[in-house]
C-alpha cells in the first residue's frame, strides 16, 4: 500500500471516528463540516476530497458496518441454512458487542441506519428463500416486524451495563426467530 493510500485511509478513519463521537451528543443536522474537521484534526479540504457532506460520511460508516456483518458473519466459513442459525446469531451478537458504541450511536442518531439494516436483512433472506412462492406483501410485512423487533431487543441488550454473554442469549434469539418467522408452520403459506 502506498504512502498516499495510507494517508487517505487514516484521514477517513479519523473523520469516521470524529463523526461517531459527535453523534453521541448531537444530531447529524447540527454537526457542521467545520466542527467535524476540528474534532478529527483534519483540514476541511481533506474532508471535501472524500465527501460532499456529513450525510455521505455517515452513509459510508453505515454501509461499512452492514458489509462487515454480511461478509464476516453470514458469508464467512459456514452457511446460511437453518442449522447455522445459532452459530450465526452468536457471531452477530459478539460482533455487535465489539462494535457496541457504533451500533448504539447509529440506532439512536442516524435517520437511515435501521431502515438500511432491515432492507439488507430482507434482501439476504429474500435471496435465500426466493423459491418459496410466499405471498410477497405478507412476507415482507412479517419479516419487517420480526427484524425491527430484533433490532430493538439487540439495542436494549447492548445498552445494559451488566448484559448476559452472547452465548447465553443466543437460544432466546433462535427461539424468537423460530416462533415468529414468516416461515413458521402455518404463519404464511
């Protein structure tokens, strides 16, 4: 990797970390590029070399987190079958626990994160189950209900100071998914 590429990566990391830090205390709409650059200790020209505005930077942070979840958890060694569910849920919970501050901040301060995450989860599941022939609208409504509920439960778990280990709550998540899934017997046919 060239020196210029390392410098670009470093600047982007500083800007990302600064935005997350500022988002802990204020909404995105109240964070100016000037304030962000001061927090990141980079020049505004450096910011504008990579982003048009703070929303674009936030979108990159969200997309990277969702990419890391997809690639590192669901498409890494192993699979996405029903038998892989407990292992994948535990990996997801451990990953989110390691990225706790980022996840909590995005859930509370980003106007688009939970919608993006739900859409990505739906895309993955629709692709995996495209041959089921389910009624599309009923499927999408049920899936969104389940995923949004799980996001809320994960956020509540991450916000607890003395939270249970991921391995202890994984069976709960598996149970919730098995019993509220649009694919549970008789729910949607």
